[in-house]
């Protein structure tokens, strides 16, 4: 299939980024997306997460702080989009620590649920 037809069918590529806490995941994404700006964060309902709603932070090695979800816990369902490259949606496994069984199970469940999605736009297209 022609790459332009794939892009047209999928719309945006959805990528799960997995790595240790403070490993520089977002810094790499900034480089890939050619930006120094923080990404915009959207919840699972597609609503932009506003500053007043946020209470949890994930410190990043780039010196930025990316604010995540309510209730003090990161939500892997949140979508991270860089305005410089809106054709990609990133899901971050922030606070994924070696040996953390609960976080590992959360990531596995997220991958499993996305693999069962009937809409190609909601499926994961890559895990990095």
C-alpha cells in the first residue's frame, strides 16, 4: 500500500514510549518532532488537560516538567501531541520502574486493550 494512503487511513500514528523513569523519553521525542516546546496533553475523552486539573508531575531529564493526570497518578491513556508534528500521538509509560509489577501490568493491559480496538486510529502502531 502507498504510504500516503496508509497515512490517510490511519490519520495519526499512535506510539507507546516505554522506558525507565527519567530516562529522557520526552527529550528524544522533542528531537524527533524537532521542537523544544512541551507537548499538549489530552485525556482519554480527547479533552485538553488544563493546568487547574493537574496535580501530578513527571520530571523530565530535559529540565521540563510535564504535568499529567488528576488524582496524583499518571494515566497511560493520556495522549501527548507536539504541535510541531501533530501526525503522531504518544503514550508515555512515565514512572515505569524496573521491578514494579503493578506498572508492568498496567502497561501490559494498555497494550492488550489497544490491540483489541476495532478502529485502526485507536490501535497502537508502534512501541518504542
